[in-house]
C-alpha cells in the first residue's frame, strides 16, 4: 500500500514574536502594511479538554501514564493513532498494536503531538464537506512529514515540533469554514487546482487562515513555537527556522505539477534543497 493510500485510511473522521506585534493582527498588502485586527471575538471554539491536558504534559513516567489514560478514554482516537503509527510514514518493521507500543517505538513526544493534532482536527473539521476535510487532512499530514524531515536535516528546529506544526498549519481554514460556512466553502472550491493564497481569503472573508489558526492556538495556550510557526508559514522569504521549514514543506507539497523549480527556489531560503525534497518524494513512492 502506498503512502497516499495510507493517508486516506488515517484521516480524522467527519516564537519568535511576529513582526506585526502579535498573532491577533496581520499586515496585509491591501492595507499598505497597517495592522488589521481580527474581530472573531468569543466566537472561536473552546479548547477541548484533551487539548488542555496534552499541553500540560511533560516527558516523565507519570506523564506517560496520564497520556495513555487520556487516549484510552477515546477508542476512536486510539484507533486513529494506531493506524497512523502503522502507516508508511513511520516505516515500522513490526506492527504497532497498542498505544503503549506506539510510545515505545515513536517516543512519548511524538505520540503526544500526534494525539494533539488528531484531537484539534476532530474539534474543528466538522463544518467542511467530507471530501474537502479529507483532502485538507491528506495535505496537512504530508506537510507534517516533509517538515519533520526538513527540520531534522537542516537543524531548523526539533523534528517532532515540525511534525506537529505541519499537521496544524492549516487548522485556520477549518475555523474559517466554521465562521463563514458559505463564503469560505466557495473559496476552498475555487482553490482545488492551485494553492490557496492568504490574500484570496482576506478578500473573501476578511481574514486569512494563518492568522486565525495562530489566534485560536494562542487562546488554547498551545506552545509559543507552534503558534509562531502557524502564524508565519506563508511569510516570505522563509527563514531557516521552524516556521520556515513548515512553509517550505507547504509550498512543495502543494505545488502544481511542473512548478517544482519555482517552489524549490521559494523553499531555498529555509535551507531546503532539491536533494531534501527528493528524499521526501522517494519515501512517498516507497512501498511498506
């Protein structure tokens, strides 16, 4: 089974301070660089209890027990974690048959971050059509693994943090679909053939997914480095840091056929080379 097939089996079911002074405001070309505050207010979804619990966990034995207990209370989440752990992305030679085993072979931080990503998606993806949600999940998981590979090779940040940031980088799209269901579904439908540019979102609904995702995660008290990576993953030129490798992964995974050269030129400022991208592509074509 190829990685693309595996992606479909595990889809969730239907800081450096930003230069503009914070994730609650973004500078846009349309307003000449002036801050545009987000006006979503208290309409943003509340953090699920599991998310709050995961953010508070460390790496000790007691935290491992707490994580396992948290996951065990949700059989559907347990099943998705195991499907993901057994996907070609993690290249396991032996089947992972329990969350305890997943912690052993993947490590506690990776299982915790994977659980965080799946839980956030479950909490925010209910306002998209199933096909749109699946397509966005497949893209996000591919970006997560590419960003993880890039971070490990370029030392732009911890690989596990790059994976999580990649998995969460487009959650703002899910929030916009929730806040502006009709208008934003049309935006997504128009962007099926080409990457969705933040300026198109701002023109349609007044906000872009990077700023909204960062604002949501700030309110949910996620780690600052994840908030910053989500906020800046479209900021060009990319920096050689966590946000940069996530942005580079996003550009490369989402580039149109035949546009690799342009995407690689954009990704180069984050330290991502054609060789690194080829390694990701080769792994994607590999059979388990």
